[in-house]
C-alpha cells in the first residue's frame, strides 16, 4: 500500500511517516499543495492524507484539482479546525472522509482501511452528461449554459438519470430512488415528472423506451 501524506508541519509529517511505515506502507510526504498535486497525479496512491491548512494552495483546492484531473485516490482530510463548515467544504470538494486533529493513530489506521475497502472508482463531485451539468452540493443545474430551476423531486430524478447515463431506468427504479414509502399514489407520477423534466430541458431529452422505462439522451 502506498500513501501520500500532505502535511506542512514537519514534526507531524515525520510521525505519520514513521507510524505508517511501521504498518508496512510505502509513504511519501508533500509539504505544499503544489507538490501534493504533482505527486498524486504522477503516482497512483492507495490513500492520500491531506491536511487542510497548507501554505499556498490549501487542502480544499488540492482535492478539487485532483478530482478535476481524474485522480480518484481515496482521500482523508486532516483538519485542525473543529468547524462544521470546513468538514462540509472538504467533503464537497471531493474528499471521502475527514479526521480532526489531534487524532489517535489507531483511528487513523481504521479509517485508512475503510477507505481502501471502498476503492478508487471515479466519483466526481460534479455530474456532467453531454451539455448537462449538475452540482449536488450547490443544487445547481445547467443545460447548454442555461441555468435550470428544478423542484427537489425533479432534481432528484435528473440526478439519478445523470448517475446512469445511457441506461434505461425502469419506472420501478425511478420510484424506488426518488420517492419513498410514504408516497401512496404511484399510478402515473413517473410519467408526470418525466414530462416536467422534458419541459425544462427539451422534449426529446428523455427518451421513452416502450415497455421498459426511460433513458436520458442529451
Ligand atoms: Ca498544516
């Protein structure tokens, strides 16, 4: 297992490197955001430990850049700030987990194991299909650079389509993921909402696949 530690405090960086190496891991250290981006794009790290407060580019910016460059290494943010906003910002910039300083090495190792289990498959923070863009964090949607105003349900449905581009989604799948058990009147709600989305995108943006369901086509 190969780990990148991004930490500008030399003492902590050395401690982490020693501890992780004792666990049998290969450990590289980057002290700046720029160095972190360079290393993480050149080497396929199994885990990145990313400090938030760095000189120059901070951890949020590093994480955004890596995800934009299609680097999907599982990333754990280390933050000294016990601040909800920072944790939210970290996760929304593409981090997978966070740990507030000071932390126990035991917990750090457990989180690293959990991250490695989940793997490094692509998980973009911004969804993009054709000329459609959707940001789950800011809840904004744009089609051909035109911002769309969607209700919560329309947004949820479009997000589901965009997470499975080119796939035919059955009415059952759409119901299962966008509605919950409290919804009683299930007869034609999917068709109604597909209609709403077509009105806001364009008529043939969602294709009807007869007898099966619907497919996003943008
Ligand atoms: Ca720091």
